[in-house]
C-alpha cells in the first residue's frame, strides 16, 4: 500500500513538472525566449511558440516526429491522434537527411501544409511565405477583434474567408483547392480548440493575438493547459463548424 501511495505521489509530482502552467506548476525551463540568430522557425505560430518555450528544441533544428507530438500533448493537451498525422505530413518536408526529423523552416515548403491566403503570412508568390507579416496580420487582427474580446466560430470563419478573397484578388498565381481549404479550416479549428471553450469556439482574442504576434503561449495572461484532452473529434467538429459558418467554396 505504501508503495502505491509513494508511486501516486511521485506521479503527481511528475505531472506538476511535466505540465507547466497548471496550478502549483511552474514554467520549469519552459520560459518564453524569442528565437536567436540561426534558430529556425516555421509558418505556424503555434509550432514556433512551442520552440520559443522549449517544448521542442529552441533551435528549431532536427526535431523528431515524436518530440513534436509529445510537445503538443505536454503543452496543450491536444490528442496525439490529432497531431500525429499533421506532424508526419510535416516530416515529409524534411531537409535534415533523416526522414523522421525536420527543421522548422522546412515547413515553408509550399503545397505540403503551407498554402496561400494565410492569416498572418504572405503568399509564396510575393517571396516570403513563412515569416510573420505585420500588414497582413493587421487586417486579420482587426477582423478578429471586431467580434469583441472573444473570437467566436462565426468571426474566425468570416476572417478566414475575407483573407482568402483578399489574397485571391492580388496574387496572379493564387492556388487554393479543397485540399488547402481543409488545412486552413483545421488551422482555425486548432486555435479555437486550444484557446476556446470546448467545441463552442470563443477563444480570448488577447491569447490568440499573443500566439500570432509574439509566438508565445499566453501563460502570463492566464492560459493553462486544459485538464480535459482536446480530442480529434473536437477538432473535426470545430473545423466543420468553421467551414459551414463562412464557406470558401459555395
Ligand atoms: C496545436 C496545435 C496547432 C495550432 C493551434 C496551430 C495553429 C496554426 C494556425 C492558426 C495557422 C495559420 C497561420 C496563418 O494563417 O497565418 C497554422 C499554420 C500552419 N501550421 Fe499550425 N497549428 C498547430 C499545430 C501544427 C502542427 C503540429 C504542425 C506541423 C508540425 C503545423 C504546421 C503548420 C503549417 C506548416 C502552417 C502554415 C500553413 C499556412 O500556409 O498558413 N501546425 N497553424
């Protein structure tokens, strides 16, 4: 019995350490630091946030599929069932020489996950498809804020469609098929799921903004890893709600 109690206590302590941001937990080596010279970053604001908090290597280099899947679980409590397929797709862009690892900037390869009409990046046609673009994001942020302090599914969907129309209007090589549409729906679903209320959306705008603008997990503003796991079904449900609220292909 004592062995069981000891085991339970040690497990609880371990959980406290593994899951920073939980009540009683600390950031324990997962403090925020901007990337330094030579560090690699991706077109995804959340993947970059995970590196900026050392849930994956801060360098953004030679990240294994398991390392990324585990980071998403530990930091965000998003089911590996949901993250693993996208991480495995990400690994197909690898330039490390090893198919099971990738550098974060490998993810900018156009047409694998990266697509036109991102909310915070420019299209590949204009040269840089992976760094945060202040001008593009300003329009996104204005649209997201217009709905008030929380981003509803309807607002997220409207902003996604508006950005799509704006990008289509100026990019002579604009490319956006149902495949890209699916990725884009999932990206909106993911930020709504991670920061919002179950499958209802309503993500605090301040948190969403910090993810995009600073590539930081908003612990200082109150974010905590949810105790309930975000399931693959949650993501599918949110993605279909986003698609239905403001369809891009009608
Ligand atoms: C928990 C998880 C995640 C969240 C909240 C998230 C969020 C987002 C968001 C909001 C975007 C759109 C950025 C924009 O339009 O400007 C995005 C894009 C992207 N994400 Fe993630 N993501 C997550 C996981 C992942 C994973 C696991 C990968 C692969 C390792 C990934 C790879 C990408 C890539 C390559 C893009 C660029 C797509 C584009 O062209 O806009 N993301 N992500």
